[in-house]
């Protein structure tokens, strides 16, 4: 399995939608490919955080910097 194929299958793997052969092939690839394992790990963590559903407040300085950055980006594309 190459990296392009592995990355395309990560979502199905996390959802439990892969057949056994493809699942084992992807798992084998993830054991030796650090790049794909990082994509898998970050995707899994993102899903876990999103599904947790807990809201948290940003520190005021982070909140301000984020909004300023978003305003700049929106102005660049206007």
C-alpha cells in the first residue's frame, strides 16, 4: 500500500468500514510509515475532540489574536 491509498482509507478505517484484508494492509502500513501514522493519529484525535462536545473558552489574548488574523484573511480575499 502506498501513502496516497493509505490516507484515502483512514476515514473508513476509523469508521470501521474497511473489509478485513484492507484493514490489515492499512494497519501494516501505519506501523512503518511515520507520515501516514501522524495523519491517522491527528485525524483520530480531532474526531475524539469534536465528539467530546465540551466547549472551552480561549484566553482573551488568544481570542483577540485569532479574530484579528481572521479579519486579515477575510480582507485579503475581499
